[in-house]
C-alpha cells in the first residue's frame, strides 16, 4: 500500500489512450498538430495569451524558466526548503550558467514579501554582491501548503516594484487549484507570475510537463535553451498528447481532487500528529521509529522525512481501501498507550528522495 510518492502513481488510462492515438506519422519536434494546439488550449484555461513549451521533467521546466528570468550573474530568491534548492542536483545553477539561489525562510515552505525583502535588502547594491533578478515560489509547497491568490499577488507586487521576474514551481499546481477553488488565472498571471512550471506527471501523466510563459518574449530564447539542453524531443507529439488528454474534461483537476480527498481523509485520522495543515496531497506526521516500523509491518510504504517525522503522499489513483486501512492504523496508534511522536525536526539531506 504505497504512500511514498505521487511520482510512482500509475498513468491515467485516458493518457495511455492518447499516447496510442498519437502513434501515427506527423511532423517532428514541436511542429505536430498536438503540439500546435497547446498555446491555444492553455490560453483558454488561463484566460490570456501564453506561450507553452513541453518538457519531459519538472526539473527541466523549473530550470529553463529560471534561465529565462535570471542572468548568470544574478540571483533567484527561493525558500531554503524549495525543490530547486534541495532536490535538483544543482540544475538551476547549471541551466542559468551560474545564477545564485538566495535562500529565504517561512513556515511550511511559504514565502512572504517580508521574507523575500529581508534576503534582498541584506545584499549591498555593489559589484561585490549578487543582486536578485527573480523569485521562485512553489504551489503547492514542499510541505503541502497552497498559496491563495492574494498571497501570490503580494509576492508579485513586490517583484514588479523591484523589477524582478516571478516563477511558480507548479509540480502540484493542480492540487493547489483543487484545494483553493481559485481560478488558475488568479493564482498565476493576474497575480504577477511570469512563468509557470505546470506539473502533469504527478497527476496522472507519464512524461509530460509544461512550461507556460505569460510574459511575451520569454519563450523565444527558451526554445533555444531547450534544444541546447537536449530536451527538444523528436517525437514531441507524445508529450503534447498527454497534456491535451489531461486538459480534456478537466481531467487534471478531477485527478487532483481525488488525490486531495484521500489526503484529507488521512488528515482526519492523524489529528494532533499533523505537523502542517493539509492543503494538497501531502501529509507530514509525528511518528516514533517504533510506530513507523509498525505501520510498515502492516504493509504501508512511506518516506522517513526527518527524525520523528514521516511523509505520506496520495495520488489520483490511491486506492480508497488503502486509505481506509491506513487511517484505521493511524487511529490505532493514537489510541495506544505510550504513543510516540515528538517535536518536528529539520529535514535532513537524504539521497534518493522522491518528492
């Protein structure tokens, strides 16, 4: 019973069908009829003109976006627990040709204008110090918290005032939209987001993510960066077909709602063990080593996040029976004498993390 990562979820049958339907001769790279639909389909979703590039991974989407927003001599302000800081093996620095990640703090891996300004204002504006050129926020965050539109807009206002670009890592953007109920437009371009990494792989896709540019001109250079990085796939229609299948009938949103519902059911069982509010499809629980071992002995798979903490992740295809069984097992821990768990600890650097 797997609660380790939504990266390990199955591919949605509608996506499999779309891949089969795309298995016919067409133009190469991104000139096929599937890829040519993406700009229009995403414009419909977001209510504004945008330029869209498919890429095969979230790391590629994030780092190509940062390369478009920040020069090699500049800096990108992000949370110190951000995926681009801890889980991309230096790829942001590689794709930007050396831009520095400048780390800020905030509860639940959320950034506020005050936290961002504190990092920027600590840098003297002289030739000896890296100056910020962009901010990157994650929605939903690495701890499963969702930004509301007004929170994104506050960060966007700061970025506009200081002439910075704003990137949103939306590996779980669908889960944030499903939780907040707010319009995709209000969570992105209307709030000042220039570039969105729109995740599909964790949400029922196979190998397709989108890089959505809301600011004109950013896509032009990025197309060349994508090619130079070896990410312009010759049969790109198979990536575009996956995305189109997820957009049809709002499958992307229905899948996220299913994952969020499973997480909410587990949150009800966890009670005081919860370390962070559950606002997407991730849960972080206080669990002692003995309790973690007991859960694993019952067949549950999850990630040891830090000392006294575990992380559970649900997905679009999480089995309702498995959710019920895990909820019952957590409730049993809560009612047992000498229940464990302790204060939250800082996340260690761990090899092999699947987020």
